[in-house]
C-alpha cells in the first residue's frame, strides 16, 4: 500500500511538470473563440486573417481591447495592407481575457510576460 501511494504521488508530480499546455483554460478559450479564424498554429489565413505570431499586438494592452471590443481596421500583415474586421468578445470576463492573452503570448511571443488579472482589468478600463 505504501508503494502505491509513493508511485501515485511521484506520477502526479511528474505529469504536472510535463504538461505541454501550462495555460489550459486559455488554450480552451482560444480553441472555442479564436482558433476558427486564427487557426491552431495562430498563423491565420494569409491575407484573410492576420497571423498572431509576430503581430504588433502581441504582449501589449491593445490585444486586450481588441479581444473584448473587436476591431475594424486596416492591418499590415508584413507584406501589404488588408482591411479586416474582428468580432468583439464582450461576453468574456476579465479572467477569461487574461487566460486567452497569456496562452497566446506563451505560445507565440518570444518575449512572453504573464499578465495578471489586475493588469488585464486596468487595460480593459482604458479601452476606447
């Protein structure tokens, strides 16, 4: 019985450290709300949907406002301009927005810095 307990504890600790997705809730929210357009790899669809990796919004407060309020803008995709509209996700809570932002930045931003819910809320309060 004692060996079973030791093996159980060891396997639990190891499996937690081997988790390939440390931002599971953010990943699940990304799959539900973002992946349909931005794709599983975040690269979008060439001139139709902008890529997230290398995006000018990665790691800044503008991403928070765009997720919450959507946008209609002319975007530079690295090669040329495109006019695109992103729907708002105004029904998401600040915690859900934080989870998405942290997942996206963890996956595709080499300068990843985790955002706290407080920082997300402050950014949301400043959205226009």
